[in-house]
């Protein structure tokens, strides 16, 4: 059976050596704000829109810091997630309650321990190493 392809884009938002994590309601996992690419959008536009929708933040994206994760979901979906390193332009977090159950700023170690999936933890470790 052919896997359905899906693509999401979002951001790893870092401020003052803390990273913003979201807990997705329907999927029950900790990750980064992200969502599906809509028709006519590029990766950056999707990432900006999804971050704004999910956590209410406007962010400054570092286009040179683009990270890609590929994984299979339930033997049905071939998923590509593109994440950009970003910094918030504003402070006020507004949670999209239909999709997000919880949002928190974590220091790097806590974030690595909080993220649900191993590949996300490994990605964050790589991002942190490149910050210096």
C-alpha cells in the first residue's frame, strides 16, 4: 500500500536559552508549533502562519537554520516536517485551544526530557549545539 505524503512546517522558538514546546491535544505529544502546508504557501509562510495560529507569536525566522525530519505515522503517512530556528518578536502567548492543550518555555535540558519523540530530542540537541 502506498503511503500518503504529508508535509508540515513550524518553528523551534528559542528565547533566553529557553525553547517553546506545545502539547498537541488530539495527538497527545509534546513538540514544536507546526502544521500542514496550505495550497500556495511556501515553507516559511506555513511556519509563520502555524506559529501565529497555535501560540499567537510573531517570530523572526532564521532561514539558514532549516531542519527536516522524515518519519512514518501508523504505517499510513509518510510525513516530512520542516522546522526553522526562530525568535519571538512579541511576548504574549495565545493558545489555540482547539489544537493545543499546553504550552511551556523549557530550559534546554528540560525540553529534551519533555519532547515525546526520540527524533525530535535528537534534533533539538543538534540545534542547541549549533547555537554557540
